[in-house]
């Protein structure tokens, strides 16, 4: 025999699912933040930058 056994089922399986769920949620949040940052830079802004008021006042 090669010594391979099937993974134990029960509590360990549930914790794995929980870890994967948390990792997926964090990954999706990171992807959304990256997409927002890309959209902002595509619009001419850098991440976190607000548009400054126009200082030209036709004096």
C-alpha cells in the first residue's frame, strides 16, 4: 500500500470551508478595490484624489 488515506470528514472539513469562505470574501474585496482604483485612474484621477475647485476666475 502507498499509505494514502482519505481525508478525515467532520469538524476539520467544516473549518476548511470556513477558511475558504473567508479567503474568498477577502479576495473579492481586494479585487473590487483594485477595480475602483483602476476606474479612478482611467477617469484622470489618482486613487484617493479629490477634484480641486477651478481657480481661474476671469478677473
